[in-house]
C-alpha cells in the first residue's frame, strides 16, 4: 500500500489512493463554477502521484526524515509530461498548465517559459512501476477524450490571460482540497470545527432590511432603494458613485444582497483600500449578519471581535480558505493574491468564482496597476461568474477613456445611479506655500484636522502644535502608532469632538477615507485630487454647518510618499491653474484628471502581455504597495503577552501580534532583533519616532 502521510504519534498511515480520491472530490466541487474542463479534477487526482516512488515511501515512514528532503511534486509532473503527446494539439496548453499545477502545489507556480523542459533535467521515471505509469496514462487520457469547449473567441494575449487565471483558480482548488484532507487525517477535531452551514441570502436580506429600519427615512433611503432594485438586473459590471456621507456602504450591500439572491451567487466579497476601512466595514457586517457569517482577512485583524477562543479559532480557519458568505478584505490582499504564484495566497481565490465582488474606493487603486487589474476583472466576469461592483465617491469616466478602450475589455460598467445633486458641505481655499509657524497661525478655535503626506513631518509638526496650544487637546494619529493604539486614539478623538473640546488632530492619509468622523476645519497638504476629495469628507461630514472650510497648502520644502503620488500632485496643480478650486467639483475637471492619470501610465507596463504565464515574474512585479518599510513588533505595549514570543511563528500567531506592530523604514534595522522585535523607544503620543 502506498501512503500519502504518516502520523508518528498515532502511528497510523494515510492511504495515498484514498487521499487522491478525496482531494479530487473536494476540488471538483470547488471548480464547478469555473472549470468546464477536466483540468482541476486531473490535477487533484494526480497531484501526489510522485509519492509512489520508493524513495518517498521510505522517507514518509521515517519519523526522523527531514521535511521536504525527498521531492514528489516535480517528479510527479515529469511522469505526466511523458504523456503529453497523446493529447490533441488544441489541449497541449492544458497539459503544460496541469504539469505546472502539480509541480507547484507546494512551492508555487513556475514561470511557464522556454526553460520549462529544463526543470525536468534531474527527473527520471526510474523507480516508478509500470502500474503507476499506466495510471498516469489513463488519467491523462481523460483530457485527451474531453469534448469540453474552452473559450474559442479569445485570441492572443487575452487567451493567455484566461489560461493564467484558470491555472491559479485550479491550483487554488487543488491546494485547498489537499490541505483540507490532510488536516482531516492529522487533526480531525480541527477539521470538524471548519463545518459551516450557509444560510440563504434571502434570510440575510431580511436581516439587512430589519437593521436599516433603525435609520430615519431620508434621501439616502431613496438612493439605497434605487440601487437595490438594480440588483435584480442581469449583468456583471456595475458602478456606484455616491458622495462621501451618502451611504455607499449600505447601498452597495443592498445591491449585492439582491443580486446574490436573484442570481444564486455563492458569496459577497468586499475589498477596501485601507485597513481601518476594512475593520469598520467588517464590524458593520457583523452587526447585521452575525459573527459566524462574516470574516475579515487583512494583516491588522483584531480578534477581540470574537467572544471566545472557540469562536476565534473558527474564524482563523475560515480566513484560511474564505469559507463564509461575507468576506471583507483589502484590495492589497485581494489583487496580490490574484496575481500571486504562492499556494498559501492562492488557496482562497477559488471562492471568488460565482461571487459578487465589491471594490470600494476603486479610485485609490494604483494607477500603474489599473490596466492588469481591470483586465483580470474582465476575465473573472466572463469565465468565472463574478459580478463586479465598483464603488467610489468620485465618479470616473471609465466608459469615456481612450486609454481604457485600448485594453479591449469585454465589459464596461453600468452606472447604478444617475448623477445626483449634492449640497456643498465645504468650501475650498488655497493657502499656497507655508512654513510650520505660518500654518499654526491659521488655526482658530474650531475643531481642526490637519493631514500631511509624510509621517516624519506629521511628528515634527505635532510637537510644534502642542507647544503652540498647550491648553487645547492636540492629538497625533498615523501608522507610527501600533494598530491597537490607533484604534484607541481614534475613539478618544471622537469623544473629544462629542464634548466640543475643539481638538486639533495631526494625521496622514490614515484619516483620509472611510473614517466616520467630522471636523469644522480641514487643512490638507497638496495631494492627488481623489485624496483631497476623500479628505474633505472628514470636514462638516454630517452637514451641521452651512459649510466647513478646507484649506489646501504646500510646505516650503515638500516630500512625497512615492513618485506616483508626486505625479498626482503635479497633475492637481495643472488642474488648479485651469479650474481653480472648482477642480474638486467640476465634472469636466474630474474626467480630465482621470484620463490624464491613465494616460500617464499607459506605457509603464508592470506586466508585459507576453509574460502573463510567467507566474513567478508576475508575482514579483505586481505589488500594490512598493514598500521600503518593515513591520516590527512592539512587545512593550500593554496587552502584548510575553509568552507569545516563545510560540511557533505561524500565520495565526502573526495575526495575534499584528495589532502590536508598526511599519518603520528598513534603515531602522539595527534597532531590531532576529524576531523583528523593536528594541528602540516607543512613545505614548507618537509611537515610534522617525525624527
């Protein structure tokens, strides 16, 4: 008997054939919404065929064997490659995809390039019995005999992109199935705790309507109802533009629930650009639908949301493969997973098939990555039954851009609402270039938010403001504070505003979007136009004043987070020269800004069209955040448990310590130990000092 795994403590064996059949059954179920071919089922059935080699069978039974010292994935793929010629020419590409999935189901997908055959240089079929070779031959024949029709109207680069996405989804299904069955062998209790019965979306829609009754009827109710009605319309690409404070979250959710109910969707996935937004939306979803049906998947997840260790453990397991109806994640997590080659990141993406995907604040997607993102969203809609809803406070001319036209998208977004009249809650004013003392002189007795571009500048200016206003509450909130302290600080700021203490808050982009907070005055350092509009949403947010004041300024010496950010500021200056402060409300100005944004990056290909099957290269190049930072653990913060430092550094461990982390420049490395524990100072008011 061949075995897949051996349990040294229980001294029991995991039958290989039973494992392969179980993985095939799981993976076939996962792939029903996206793979009409036998690719995923075959990859599952053959993923561990390399384990039948005598060397592996000896190794797997040896309790002292060093993990990974005997390979099985690449040798298994090699056995399959020897049967490639029996497959019709039209299916040859599927054979290469099959081999890549099997060879990469542990280490990750390889580049499918001219060097592919060289990966087998050290492989041999010596040692594999004739019975095993016949098994592989008979299984591959399933592909040869298949009459399935893959997309025939795709040509050239679009066909390659389809194959790239299909490969990742198939690997996702195989990896999830493999890990689930392996877990069931080693830890039946853990496997059992994954059990989840998904209620109907009709029930959740009723809960949503009940929750919305707590809010008084208003124009926002009317907009939400109009959007909800559109959810029953056929289509896969929609766009919702609603100003800040007009209920985008509830309107988009109303649409998604109606669409999921009407068209039998499997889940609703919401992706947001900032972690604080993700936490807020996750909390709203839990209030409406209950803790057991909602998961957040992001690096700063606060597990205090779950009542006990059992509930927390179930959520950890659900996060691993997105086994819930409502997923709230970041756009970074979502899109970097979709372009990844690594099994751990890819494990969950098969759950995207047949889903409603809400991409919130989509105007904040990196301009240099919009083309590959929109192209993959196009494929997901057509071939993976995904309905995409783009949501923003800034209406963007996606259907009227010559640059977008060149991408050859099959789908274009349909607007869910006609343009609506919005009262001007703020007035803009340009202050020009200022030094710190000049900006301080503009601060008056009203509650004031000051947003600057760089954390180091925020720290320096915060100290200056605190000296200038010793009798007023002055707060600092940026990502130099650990996540747990940012959440606490935000709550204190809200309380200060409620008490009318006229606080002064110095921040960076962390308070720019999605935070439900309102000041009478906003000072904003010049930034790309969408950032200015988002920041203005924190001024007179609830419309209690006739108008709030938004003052825009530049420092005498300005620095920017990135070259892309600096380019956006330069573009804003050009618009201000033409339109003045009307640039922030004029539709023509907004359209011009976005067209220029796309045009400026159209020749800066992050992923060459010919490289889409080079999975390693794509994963390295597709980065939503080009970070020069490193996350460090601040173990001195109250609430951090010292025993955590001795625990295994698993993914669940990292989620546990994440609220106590801060991102610092890589040149701060000397103040770290090998476990990335921060050894420098951590100040109560500013966290880790960058000064």
